[in-house]
C-alpha cells in the first residue's frame, strides 16, 4: 500500500509541475515604439530589464551600453 501511495503522490507532483509556465515566458510584453540608438542615449546602468513588461508605463526594454534598460521609445512605430 505505501508503494502505491508514493506513486500516486509522484504522479500528482508531476502533473502540477507540468502546468507551471517556464520562467523565461513570464512577463513578456511588447510595447509600441522603437528603441533609441544605444550609443546616443544616456542610461542608468543600475536598473535593468528583460522585456518591455518589466518597464513602467510606455517605457521599453532596450539595448543599452551596459545590457538592457527601460527607456523612452522613439516615436510610436511598432517594434519587430
């Protein structure tokens, strides 16, 4: 009986784990606008981001001199 219970618990844990989304797909949002040229934009290198969803309001997560940073986009053209 304990062996059957262990198999049941293992199956339950595997089912729960299968439902969890991978961390890399969480908070993925694409905002309007085009990132400015990293060479011309002064950025605070202490605040980083991984996607537009990490940035407040209309700021975009853009390449910067020291990684990626939340920046005001140039215009309202959609980004690819």
